[in-house]
C-alpha cells in the first residue's frame, strides 16, 4: 500500500493524525502516561479500540517499569483505549510460584494504569489446584478479565478441562497461544493450533476461546480455515506477520463478529494491518473494539 493510501485509510478511523504527526488520541500528546490516568472512552470519531492480546513485562528485567510505560505510550499514540495483558514467566513450563508471582505483578499493573490495562490470569494447567485457585482469586478479587494459557499443554489435553470449566463458570475468555507450523517446533512441542481449539470448542461450546495471533507465524491461511466450523472460537489478528489480505480473509471466512484486533506488543504493525485492510466501517469497528467489549461484558451479566 502506498503511503497516501495508508493515510487515507487511517483517516477513516481517526488515526491518520496520530501516525503522521505522532499525536495521541487517548490523552495529551506531550504527556507521558500517568500511572493514575484513566482511559479515554473512545477515539475522536467514536471508535472504541481494545487490544485483545498484549503483555506487560516480567520483573526480572531491570527496566520492566519503563518497558511497561512504553507499551502504554505506544497505545496512546495509536489511539488504543485499553490493552488486555498478561505477564509470562521467562522460562516455561511455569511453576505454580512463577505464575502466581506474574499474576500479582499483573494486578499491580492494573492499579498503576487503572482502566487502561486489563488483566489475563496466566496459569500452567499442570498445577491444577494452584491454577484454579489463582484464576478464581484474580477474577473475583482482583478484577481480571480472562485467562491466558500458553504452550505447556495442548488445549485438548484433559488437564486443561478444569481450567475451561472454571472460565465458563466465571464468564471470562481464555486466550490460548497458538500457531500451525509445517515443522516440529522444538521449543514448543505442545503448541496448539486452530484445529485443537476447534476440538475443544466442540467439547465446550459455551466457552469463550480466543485463538491467539493469526499473524504470529506459521500457516495463517490454514489457521483461519481450521476455525471455520467452530463458531464459538474467536481469532485475534496479532503477530508481526502483515501479509496483505490476512485480515480480510479472517473476516471473509469467520465473519466480522469473530475477529479481534490485537498487537501482541507489535504495536505499529498491529494497528497498520487493521488500517490497511479493506473493510467496511461497521466491520472495522467490530474488530477494533466492539467484539472484545461484548466478551468483557459477559462477566457483568448475571
């Protein structure tokens, strides 16, 4: 896409100024994000933007606090109202102590950026008792909005079922790391893909499952098609892959109601491929925030 076409498309959702001049749509462009600053309700044209898949940083990094702040600064500049975040252990499989620590830090992030950062509770299903206790604690006591599962187990393994059942009870989504590779990935021998999430959805059709990062590597066309017959599974658009037509194919195959805008901390490409996609204004707004808003509102329903 040519630069002029890119900026024209961006203007349709009120982001051209932010990308060309570096101004913020979510607050004062000259101010660093305050740890006590509440979010804007939406961008100037009324578009609500929720990043469904983001991360804050493990505190083993000496500059974790500045890195957290930079994520929020990037969200300000790109007009992202809220980020749904988790903190992962640097090494996996995570111990119970490891994910419990990450979730305490995530709760602190939510306090430092109230209304801007929403928390996923990251757990390793291997530690069933501790995982279930921490999910309930995080959702009911700390106000977390969902559960994050990584690659410790394929999502079809029975050890994952109690996690899914609790998420259903609490009416929160599960964001599951996924990717369809054409070779054995030694670092992730139990990575799930769309077919596994589809199988899990057939077992638990009432679960709110999010297949992570369509653009996260691997065969994204296969991944999209594998979810075609799993109507309860959402797909997020995050990942550094920005192939032309990817977002459009997500919408064409799955429908606009099942696709979620996300960056997975690749902020500029994450927003850019949504701006550059050939979508109707109605569908673009669904992807950017309305779909995720509906998921978040499930928790509030009796």
